[in-house]
């Protein structure tokens, strides 16, 4: 074999193996410390991957401006730069980098115009991003943004908003501290050719101590259709800090199967309650989780990890006591299963009206008059052992056995505020209901059940009043440009706000 033929054969072999001089490239995201990094690495050729095949030639490209607020280390958050001042050095604590997006999806971080003109790749610098600051992506030249997705390593997507003329995107949801984010940007150059790039950056970690956590209720188990979800925060979030409350509320997530409409209501600075618009459906599965971990709630004030809870709704039991008719009607899933003669509070001790929820069941309770303000030694004072006591308020209102008043049950109201019935009926009721079941009193002439101070009176607020207790009340509807949680191969086309 001649030396010429041997050299041609070796060149063909090198080309088939992808040897240096014929190497193909595809884009991958890499992370150096907390810097924004875009890098190229050997991989499958774009023409072998339909998803990466350029639509308009290999030379199409646009330059993106990617801006982030840096972590100041002293609790400060950099102010957002105006788009016109979207350059390094013009905003304290702000870092802007130029990123090249091409028709092959590859790109590079550029240090400046000279580096860009040379097509070179700039040196990356460790720049911890402040999770409370903005993330901005803008075009540095003619063209338009078409697709932007930002998600963390857990698959949680960050909502964003596209400005008019499709040239500037910014996040509408806060980033989380200590998270690695992947950013995928699709755009079109001035000629309409699709281009894109993938980037990654890491936010600065949150402090180790003093983070806001939450304890959820109820504990796992089966509950009634009126059960309220509670969230007890580890420290107060004052009503005056509406932004912090809104961030907390968005992070506390309640999902159910079947799905229902529901919402949170701030009871006080450190307590929230969640309920559906109407009672839970029978046999619903409810899951409550906190997404606070890493979220910047206030000025350098972060959320921490919290345990989730799951519970199930049983049959829908509703007990309605008509104090005027002296009877209780019990329904299971809408069907009457029992009608019980009862006696309720007499004049001066009227039973509270409204909707209550079973708090607990106590087989035997010692009831004394002084616990409700009746002085010992007066004619109204009592001290009795009571059986089959189903508690509906923390102040001591029960549905219970009252064998001493059987003659009055179904005829008149003679109690000191509780709902009394025979021992047999009380035993049946005790065994039938569970925590979270609904107990309503009508026509009692008593004071209305308080929404929060004395048990779960939450259902006595209509839906509008309930929503008014949310830190998100009055928020505008989500605009069309806010990004859905989409996968990298199913990004939605963006529409600018008008």
C-alpha cells in the first residue's frame, strides 16, 4: 500500500471515530461555585438530534443580558437596575453577564464587546446570587424572547413575566436560597431564526439558625368533612409585612384528591387556617406541605425545613340541632340516619348558634359550674360526672349524656349550654362521630360561635370574608405571560404583557 493511500485511510478512520479535527459539540450547563456558567462539551452532533437541529443555519445568534442581585453578606438586597442601566458597575450588588445564544443551542459567557466580537469564552467568577433579588433576562440586540424556563434541582419552576415587545423577562416568584437553578432560553434573531442556550447558577445558602418553620395540623388520620388545616409558625409574621405574609402563604401548599377550591386565612401573626370553600368531600385524601425551605421571607430572613402531613376524610357526618324544635338530625353523606330528642341551653345559658366542629371525644368528664362562671353555693351550681362527652368548644360545650333531664329532652331547654340527650343516644353519637365532624346549632337564641377563639368556628365566615383574611387577597389574576411548569421539551411560547 502506498503512503498516500495509507494516509487517506487513517484520515477516514479518525473522522469515523470523531477524532480531533472533526469533533462535534452540544451544550451542557455546568456550575463553578455560584457563578452563572454556560459551557460547551463533546457530544452528539446537532444533525443527529432532531430537537437540536437548527432551523435557519449554523451562524444565527443573539446576545442575552443576564442580571442577578448578588448576596451582600450583610442582609442587603440589591435594587433592580433599570433596563437602560443594565450593565456592570451601575447598580450596587448587581451583576450582569452577556451570554451568546445560537441556533445550535451552544453558548458562552462573554466578558464584554471585545470578547464577544472574538467569539471567545469569558472567565467565570464565583458570585453568590441573592435569592431575594430579581433575575432578569434581556436581549442586547434585535430579536425577541420566545421561551424561558427556570427550575431548581427539585423540579420546581419559577414564574416569570415577559415585558412588552418580548425583549425582557423577569421572575415574578422569589428564588430559593441554597438552590441550583437551570435556565433555558429560547429566542429569535432579527431574521426570525430560532436560537437558544442553557445556563445554570446557584443561590447563596441561607443561615443555619433562626429560620422560619411551620407545624401543621391535624396529625395523620381520618377526620370529618369540617376538619380545618392549621399552620403554626415558629415565630410571628406581622400583618404590616404583607410581602412576607404573601411569601409564607404561597409556600404552604394544600392538595387533595379530589381537588377542591380552598385558601389560607391568617388567624394571628403566627397562625394560619386552611379550609375549602365548602366542606371536604367524603373520603378525600389531603396532603399538606411547606415549601418555605430556602425562601427569603423578609430582609435576609429565610424559611427552614418543616414536616408535611397527610390525612383522610371519612363519611360526611353532619349533626344539626334545632334548639327550637328540641331535636338533633344526623346525616351521613346527605342521608338522615337518626333523629334524637335533645335539650339545649336555657335562658341565661343559651347554646351558641352556628357551625362547630368536633374537637375530641372524652368518655367521662367532670363538669362543674364554676368552669363557666357559676358560683359555688348558688342554685345553678353543679358538679357532675358526665359520660359520652363530645367536645365542640374549648370553653366546655359538649354533646353528652344527660340522664337527669330525659323528661325535658324533646320538650324544653333546661341545660347550662350543652346539648343533652339520653345515655343510649349519647353513646350512639359518641361512637358515630369523629374529630372534624360538623355540629351545627340553629334557633337557639344564643351568641354566634366565634370563628377562631373557642374551637373551629371557621365555617361561620362566608367565603368572601374567609378570602379577606388571606395575604393574597386582592392580587391580580395570573397574567398569561407567567410561565407554566413545563419540561425542557415542552416549553410554551411566551406572550408579552400589554
